[in-house]
C-alpha cells in the first residue's frame, strides 16, 4: 500500500513540475501566488516602476474584489496595495493587449476613487492612485520599458495634478 501511495505522490509531483514549467510571472495564477501576502515583493516592484526609492508598502492584497452598485461593472484587482502615505496601487498583469485597454485603466482608476472616498469626505481627501499595467508586449510600440500616463492642461502645458497616475510597463522590451 505504501508503494502505491508513493507512486501516486511521484506522479502528482511530476504533473505539478510540468505545470510549473509552463508558468511565468506574467501568468495571472503565478503572479497571484508570487504577490500573495508578499508586501516586500510588491514594494520592490513598485519602487522600480515608480522610481520612488523610499516607497513603503503597508498592505498588499491579491485578487481584490471591488464590487460596485447594482448594474455597475465590478473589478477584481490583480494586486492592490497601500503605501505609508495612503497612496493606492493597482498592479495588473496583462498577457493580452486587449486587457491593457486605456479605457480599462480609466475605469480601474475611477473604481479606486469611488472605493476610497466616503460620503461627506472632501474631494481633496482622495488618495493618489497608481494604475499599473505590466504587459507582455510593448503596448505602445515605442520601444520603452515604462510609459507614465498623466493628464495635461493643453492650454498651459501644465500637469493637471489630480493624483491619478497610469503607468504601462512593457515586460519584454528594453528601454530605448
């Protein structure tokens, strides 16, 4: 009987190894395992992407459901973090370009705004938010590793400074 159990365990182990060979950090399931309860990894990745060397992440959740009111679309954030100053970070891993649609980034940003401002709070209390899409390919095709997206007042060429930040990271590309 022990020999049969040992064979089953070995077979299951080999099957697990085969599944692992096919996984990469860009895969949603693997990423979920990497970031789950791993504040230090989230902090490390976000420091690189944002350039904020003193960034301290205090909380990181994977597959964070943000359910909206009836009739509105909900979102499930791949990795959702908060830093020591209250800034919010949504880290999305996208293998397919269609998952990195700019309208999706905008929607995620709006959901974070609604989620983080209670009735009666002043709009100035909205925390800064960072929606970060890590894509397998260079979504914008410019040969850059990081594409920060910011709103600009076109009449004055000044940043709008509303606290919303969207960043696209091309996983497989090198900086130009």
